[in-house]
């Protein structure tokens, strides 16, 4: 890249760096915003303009020529292509084959013999490969990421987190993190720069016009903090699998084997690379595959397990499920539900033994019998001797809970006749009424509204919309529509989902959720018949094991990967031969934008005008500081647990997630507190800072040498984002997200904390000048320094006039639609916000119902 200006012609009135800057800007402007054809028109116009001014042309005629000249290939230098057999997906190096080559793969004495090339058009002499797969070197990707400033400190930040007994906040708190060993038998992460990967394989439709399924293989780096783990620039796109159809069963192993070869070197070998902290001396970097997180069909292919039609269909237990009485193809998953503790769990030793036998089988019949009996095939991942495929293949909560069971239950209610009413459990009239009620429910931000889709029979709901239905809408909409036992059974499932969807979870909570899932599945079998128990429902009873191994479900659910699929799909391609290669090249060019900018010549990097222009193209900073959202002083687990630490004193100056501090500055207006609100703030400071005195700005004579003047000036803003969850206020353009829940000490000593619901009027930051060094709640303030305090001004709802019955187990709260008198309690440090809340009006005597919901945590 430092030779970027070699191709540029020096023209009078322009320096080479300026023309080079224009070329780089235009190259990325095209990638982000316009087509190649439009970019070439701009280039031609610039050349024509130069000619009119009696200068030589500035740019080449073709965009590809300019891309090569500006060195954009730095972003995809680790990419390589392999020719793919269109029938069996065997891979070939391009130099190993020619236009007449046939596939030589042979199995059970049958050779594939498919043509690897075909003519451009019928009868043409020019040939091209039938299929091409694009790969990205993991080692090169790591070389690029380790060259970023702050990356090494980011992957080591987890070591300095605050730990709480029996509470899991992230993947590091799961059992397997400290049990995963290196080749010497030591904990793998005990050494610096030891990375543990999550693998995801998924497919997406590349075009709405045609059925064409493209696959992608991703790796995420679990050592990174959750806040940046799923950012595009930190995810390694390993492979783009060509379509139009998915590889069958074990054909996926051809692609996985390329990945496995790299992973072997990273685990067993010695890979050295220069880093931002050691730019001249290569240092050792090692990595291992730690977790496979895919949807059910993909995980079966990737990890070598069979479908749910096998006799032993589960990837976690070796239970043999009998066929249903009316079919030989589907299994009875209600079998053994009464005593799930008697289920025999699979082991890694048995899994490898059965996989080895399958691989060595000499006929298709032998393999089919082994699959039917043991539910195991050989996977390329079995070549990673350190990997326990049984334990490391996580249960997918996103598709299982929401796209699976929530969707299935709606289908049951829409197709099954109720014995009491002799009608469907949910009729067409019910759906229309539910839609009207749903439109009146105010949801928090990040909970996707289901606009008109309930009335249209829940058509085309996506995973996030099913999540909204399950957690937020169904408890309120089904209350008066399902029979009592059916409603109570569904409430168990919803309550379990509420528990597992929290940003942190204790061992006891995981067991409670497991018990609720078990009772729910038993209820489904009893209420609707054993044939209604699905494979997903069986897997719910193994979800506890994945939580214990990997922590909260945010560590292994798939929303982040689904967004990546969408990002790749949006990239413009011409859908000609091998357009999957274009997907890979464009994706790498975009995600490594910051890395590319960081390596520009000094003449451009040292020019603030040029560098500021690159921010217009993408928010990625020019220095590619991946740790920009990581603070060594911020502790994720300490922050998440703060709302329930009721014996601590919170001043509003607590250390917040860095992204929170940034988001709070959006749409800021400088303002002054009203006289009443100023009095509440002054009273709040006097309450929490008991070792000092405060003077009112309204009474200047109160100020002395030992007092701190509290000014009424504030920075006011309408919303704030905390770990990815947006909280709005009454000052926002929409009321979605302005209701919050906060934990308070009970008025009765010894009782459980009281959960209080309020409406945020606005958020504000306030500068308080500290006149002496104090240490409240562990924070040190420098004398005469200004310390920023971040608050929400909240009005708290009044208690109900009479009790409310229904769904108390979900934490639904019944309040009178009026506020308590305002006082200093209205000043709330934002770190005390427990969660977001949905609200439904329309109850008798001006009452409202609030339903607290799991808050989002960033990166998901």
C-alpha cells in the first residue's frame, strides 16, 4: 500500500498524495455506495476534466486497474480459490486440473467422473470451472487482526474481570473454558495469545428471484469482549460454499478439511506473527476450535450426527427413540420423558469409536446401519483430536426456542380443536382481536413489533419476531384465550425463556429453567398428545448442559451470524460464474477497511483533512482500534450485577461501558434543571456523598472552602444505549423503551427486594467539581477535578388500587396509571437500571400492566 502513488501521473496543481487520496476514497466509495459502472463513469469524468484543463488523465480506464494500483488486495491477500466438483463437492487446486478434467473421487469402487469445467456458452471453446469455492487463510486473518492497536489487550481483558460465585456472565464463566487443555495438558488459555474459536456454518438465499443457496463458514474469537466479539472486522470468514444446493451429509467435510488443516497447525504447531505490540519480532500465537454453534441441520452435518429420523437421533444423549405407532419414519420424542435422569449421555470416546467404524465401513449398507443404530457419522472435525464433538456442539437456542417451539405451539393452537369449546384453541376472530391488542402494547427498543402478522396467521415471522411474541406479547395476549391448564403450561415455557435470555445466569437459575422446560414438555405430551413433542422440545432438556459449559445463551446463539449472512447477501454481485468469490472479496475488502486505512502512506495518514474524510465512508476508525469499545477499567460482570447490589451506594459516577458514554452524547442539548428538579439533584448528592457538604447555586452565601458548588447546568439527551439495549425517554420521538424496572430495598426488613416500574422523563449528565479526594464506593476523585455523573430522571408509578390476577410468575406488574410525588428518588444513576419493560393499557380503573423483559447485551 505504501507504493500506492506509483501509478498516479503528476499533474500541475496536485500533489501525488492528493491524487492518491482521491483514488483510495473513490475505490471505497464504490464498495460502500455505488456500482462499478457508476464509479467508472466518475473516473472517466475526472479524466475528461483533467484533459479540459490541459493535464494528463488522472485515473486508469478500469476500476479493477485502480484497485490493484491502490493496493486494496491487502485486505484479501489471504484469499485463495479451489475448484469444486459439481456432484460430490471434492476440492481441487486450480493448477492440478485443466479444461478436460473429470472428478477422480472414488467411494465404494464407484468413481464420480463429473466434469469439472464447462464451456462459457454452448459450443464455445473457452471453458470455466463448474463451481469455485473461495477460502480465506486463518493465519493471514490473524496476522491482520494482531496488527491492530489494542487487539492484544482486548483478547486478554477477560482475565481481569470480577468473578461471582455460581454466576455466569459470559463464555469465560462456563465450565469448559478452564477445562480445555493444550497438548501438554495445561489449561489452553493459561498462555497469552491463546485463542478459542466458535465455528458457525450456515446457508442463505443469494437472490429473491432464484432458489440459490450459498454457504458460509465463520470463526469468532471468544477471547474478545462480548461488546466487540461479533463486529464484522473481528469475525473470520473462512469459506464461501458455492450453490445452488447445500452439500449432502458428509460432503461438507471437503470444505471443513481445509479449515481443519489450518486449525491443526495453530494448535499443534508453532505459528509466529508480528503484532502491534511486537512489530519487529514475531511472537507465538496459538488457537483451537472450542465451540460449534449452528442451527440443527447444519450442526448435524458439521459435527457428524444424523437427522432426527435415526434411532439415536440426539447429539447429546444415546437414547433410542422408538418409531411412532403410525409411521416408521418419525420418532416418538415423548419416550422416556418421565425419567430424563435415566437418559444415557453420549461420550467423546464412544462418539469417536462410532465415527471411526463408520469411516472404515466398506459398503453403503454398513454405513446406513451404523447411522441408524448410533446416530453418528465421521466428520472432518474428528481429525482435531483435542475436540469433544459431543460436548462442544452447542444446543441452538435461537432456532430451537423461538423458530422451533414457539412457532410449533401456535400451529397446534391454530389446527387443534379444544375439547371445551369445540373450536380451535385460537380462532380467526381471536387473531384479529390479538392483533388489535398487540398494536396497543408499547414494546422496548430492540423488541421487533409484529405489525399485522398476527392477524395474518403469524405469516413469515422471523426469529426476532418470534422472540417478541414469546417473551413480550403472548403472556398478555393469551391470558384470556387459552384454557387454564394450557395457559399455565405455556407460561412455564415463557418463564424458562425469560430466565435463559437474561444477560447473566446462575447455576440455580439454569436448573430452574431446566425444570420448567421439562414440565412444559410433559404438559405438551399430556394436553396435545405425545406426537406433538418435537425434536426441539427434546433438545430444550439438554440446553442446561450447554449453559453450564459455555455460560449464558448469548455466548452461543446465532443472531450475530444471521446478521453476517444478511451483510454478505446485500453485497452487489453479477450472479455470473463463481460469484461466490466476489462475495468473499467484497466482504474482506469492507471488513478490513480500517486495517487498509491504517496502512496508507504517511503523506495521507498525517493529513487530518484526508483522514477525516474516510470516516464519511464508514464509522470504522482510521486506526482500526478494535479496543475502542474496551476499557481496562470497565468490568462487565460488575456492571451487570450492579442493579441488584442494593447495599452499595451508587452516585451516578460509576464506570460505564465505553459505548454507553459515547451513545449518551448523541442529540445532546445543553440545558438547565428546573428549580424543583435542581432541588432533587442537590438532595441526591447530599444523600450519597455523606462525607462532604454541598452548596446550592441558588444560595451563593452557602459556599465555603470545604463545600462543593452544585450548578444547575446539565447536558440533556433523550436516549441512552447500555450494552446494546436502547433506553428511551419521554423526551424521545417515540415512547418505545421509556419504561424501566429498578430494584429497591424493601420497606419491610428481611424481605425480598422490591421491583419498581418508572417512566424516564429524560437523561442527563452533570459535572460535579470535587474539592477534595474521597473514595466513595471504591472510586478515587482527584482534588478540584470535574467528575461526570450520568442520570435518568424517572417518575415512579403508583401502586394498584386493587390486586391483579394472572401471569404473576413472569413478573408482570399491575400499577395505577399515575405517578408518585416527585422527590430525590427521581434522580436515578443509569447503572441502577435493571431491565426494559413492555406496557399495556386498557385495564379497569385506569390501571396498566407492565411486563419486564430480558435486556439485550451488546454484540448479539
